[in-house]
C-alpha cells in the first residue's frame, strides 16, 4: 500500500499546520489509552495481570460498556502508532535542515538521541513506567544512520523490519490461541496497595526493581518502531503534509486505505478477545493510524475543524514533549495514593469518571500550552532540550 501511496516526489517546502495538529492529537490520544492504566487496580503492573481488560459490549450492551469499548477501541495502539510515524517525520525534517545548511549527518544528532533517552529514563523512573521516549531514542539512532544511506537500503530495512514484526506478533497470537483457557487473572494485592497507599519512594523502587519487565514493549515492538519511523520519512518526502494538490491526494488515499481496511481489521481483533490483543494493538492499529492522518488532514483542508480546536491541538503539538510528560504527571498525582487517590475512591464506579478525567486533563494541557506559547516560543522541556543541545561555535 505504501508503494501505491508514495510515488517519488520532489522536495516539498510549503507545509500545513497539519503536523502540529497531528502531534497534538497523538499526545492526547495516547492519554486515552494510558488513563486506564492510571485508574486500574495495580496501575502500571496491573497491565500484566488483566486489569486493563475491555468489557464485552455484546455480553452486556449497557451504555457504560458501549461507551468504554468505543473510547478504547478508537485509541488503543492507534495514537501510539501515529506518534511514532510523526517522530519519523520530525527526524526527516531535521535531516533536510542539516542538508540545507551543509552540515554532516548524523553529526550531532546522536547527542539529541542520547538526551531523549535520558529524558525518557527520568520519566520512566519518576513518573510513568510505560514511557515511549527511551524506545524512540534507540530507534532514532538506527533510522538516523539509515537516512544517510540510499533509498534502496532504507526501503529494504523498512520492509524487513515490518515483516519480522508481523511474524513475531503472529507467532505470539498463535501461542495465545494454543494455550488452554485458564482462570481469570486478578491484580496482585500488594501492587494494588502500593499504588493506592504506598509512598512515592516505594513506587520508584518498584519500577527500578521490575525495570526489564516494564521495558518489554519497546523491545517487543522494535521492528514496528523502525517500520513506522521509516514510513514517516517516506510520507514526509512524498509531500503528505504539504498544502498542494499532491499532499491532498496522498491524504485522501491514506484516509481511504487506512479507514477502509483499518476499521474492519481492528473490529475483528477487538471482537476476537484477549487472544488477539497483540495482533490488534501492534498489527491492525497502525493501519488505522494512517487513516487518522488522512482523515485529520482532510478535515483541516476542508475547514471542518473549528478554529479553537485547531489552535488547541496545535498548541499541544508544539509543546508535545512537555505535554506528554505533564499529562502523566497529572494523572499520577490525581490517581495514586501519593496524591488525591482517585483510582481507589472511584474504583468500580464505572468508566464515566475515567473518560471525564481524560477530558479534564486534556483541557488543562490545551489551555496551559496555549497560554505558555503566548509568552514563549517553545514548551518548557523543549526549551531545556534546546539549551542543553545548542551548538557551540
């Protein structure tokens, strides 16, 4: 499909505000998934113990179950894949900027990747175990090297990584299907107690103690990360984010293919139950993420999105790193016992308050980023990064 969508094209310079809006949507969309981790018994460790299970709307078609199922269906894995594609786009933009200046590549980029890895490590230890920054930093080093290679090498690397990833999740899915159904999992009482009443130092120590297990996602999905990074590079170079006719054509095809194939495939994996979870999150979800790119692009092209919504998403997108860390920090303070302890207070009361929490945190981020950018050119963490990495001449 990518070969059909991405014919060779000349470098494009005219760009839409689409990239900032997409980044903003990706940041708030990842929170649509992560908010269930913060509010579930056992929180970060509960992911391994069944606390993230989605209710079956067919068995119990109540309004609450239907709303939660749709909410989580639209988000799980899709916005993470979207964020990954956009990271590849950003890497391609940095490569093009270096080429225009005549700077060598990767040049100083490994320093940027190392700084991102340190940021992700601090975020993992102090705030949220399911951090994505560490995995992005490692993937970026490989893709940065590939950007200096030929198109043939990049294409081979992209499809090889994608094929290996599909083989891995297919084997994992077959293994899950072959296992006999066991007793339903339940969160470990000690872990539930830790996040509901334990102290902050104990939570930090727990993440460090279980570092390898809590870092399994970027290792398991490394092939997918490489594929999506390189796909982002190809989309950028094909002009998918430009204002011209070529950009609109590509966005239309992304919407048609991504939604047309992604929606039924994701629905099939969702209805297939927990055995198809990996195939849905790491296989079908990225396809729907491409549909989101096309759909959001079309909506902006045709001015379907109200200006305040565009500004809000664009502000979050321009401060994406700061908003990503801030949303997890806010949820930690609101949900865990070290803060307001909302997860225990409202546990078992239904999904409405969780979705309300997402909406409230999203509004705080949108308003806060907009107000911040009225005075400053960059988000707080982005400014720190620029200061640390500023070239010395």
